């Protein structure tokens, strides 16, 4: 489905980003993966290559353009184009709002939202020049729900949806599709650090589908939004949350 497409994916050492990289490579994409965990990113890339796919790993902090530049330049140098950008990198530490420091607020927005400003400004000119491309931004179902102890996170993820909609308007004339996914409660290794087993059960009970939503579930929707199957869509936000929220 993505044969010979050039796809850039952030936050690809674990979780959703890793699942996207693996699925895209299995569909024939040339994947360029970026994560501040370089060792983890290399592990994913080596596994993809061992399975017969293509992946090139980069270590970098999405808050710094100087870290993003080699990742973008390598794809352009290797293939002369970028077909797909998946903005997935993000963090979600809990913090009571009245105890939150300005530094905590700023860090959340720099990683979850401003990082997309950086990647998009560096990738979109290449898509504009070729008159085409697919962008998928990862937000969160918490924007629709509102969540205690996550005001900074929810605010940043709401910004991702707003950015998606505005860029869809601005980039449409260049045949660039910009869409968004709001994942629900995803079963990832980092989950145990922020929620209890009881909280996981409560979230599942709020879903229409009482099963865990997996990184692969998100990756499959990323694949749809990155392929010709979604050529009639832009500016949209798709929930992948087992029917937790309907809007």
C-alpha cells in the first residue's frame, strides 16, 4: 500500500511510533525514524531490516531543529522527496494544575506541540515543491474528554487538532492532506508508570469495545491516512479509542 513511499516518523523507539514504523515498512515504505532514545530507535530499525523492510534510525530531540535537520536531509538526499510525515512524539506526565510549574507547562507544549511546528516547517516545503504529501498528527482522546491532572497535556493536544485544521486549509491548494488521530487508552509499556490496573479497567469499561486498544490499532489508521484510500479527506480528527468518545 505504501510501496516506495518515503515516510518520516517521530517517537518511533516504542509504542505507537514503533508500530507505525513496522507496519509502514511491511507495506513497502522507506521509513526514517526519529527518537531521543537512539538505542531504542536503532533496535527498531534493525528489527525492521531483519524482517526485509527498510528503516533508518536517527537520535534526536524534537524540540531542537538541529536534531531534526539530519533526519529530513537524509530522506531528501536518499530519495529526493518525502511522501508521509507522522508526528507522533509526545509525553504525558501527570501534574495537579495548581502545583504545576511554568517549566512543566512549557516542556509539555514544546515536546507535544512546538515539535510539530519544527517538523512541519522543515518537511512541508518539500511536499509543496512536489505538489503532494500526507501528514498525520497524533493528538489524544483526552482533548474530547478533559482529564484531571493533565491540563498541560490536554491543552497541548488540543493545539495539535487546531494546527491540523489550519494547515489542512492552507496546504490543500498544494494537494497536501493533513489529518489527525486521537488515540484512546493505548496498551504501551509506559502506561504502568502513570495509571493503575484499576484505572485501566475503568477506562475499558467506558469503551464500547471492552478490549485493550493496541499501538497497531493506531498504526493501521495512520496507514489509511497515509495512503490513497484517504485521498478525499483532510482536516479530520479520527478517534481510535474503542468507542470511548463519540463526537
